């Protein structure tokens, strides 16, 4: 359990707080929930049985790459993190 907490802290620090100038507790309380939502709803992590797929993906289907004009970006934390997804 301690290793899980250490990994989370290291990930949050490397991907979020090392790249954002946090100017106080109030600012940190605004930044961390946005990052947590991105982290928990993004792609798969090592905790998902070392799978590289998102939990709802079918293991037998590999989608073709989307054309560039059909890719959408959703900026998180003012563009610090940018997950990309095919447009619907």
C-alpha cells in the first residue's frame, strides 16, 4: 500500500505539480481535482493488470488511426495536459 501511495505522489509530481507554479493551497485545491479526473478517466495504467488498453476496450479490436482532421484535443489544466481522441 505504501508503494502505491509513493507511486501516485511521484506521478502527480512529475506530471502535474512540477509543471505548474502553485501559488497557494486554494490554487492547489483547484489543480489537483482536475488532474485526478484526467488520471482516473484517461488510458490504462499499470494497475490494470499491466494491460495497455483502457478498461472498456475490446482486446480483439485495434481501431485504425483517425485522419488528422478528425482528432479532437481536450485541454486539461489550461493545456498542460492534452488528451487526444477521435472525433465522434
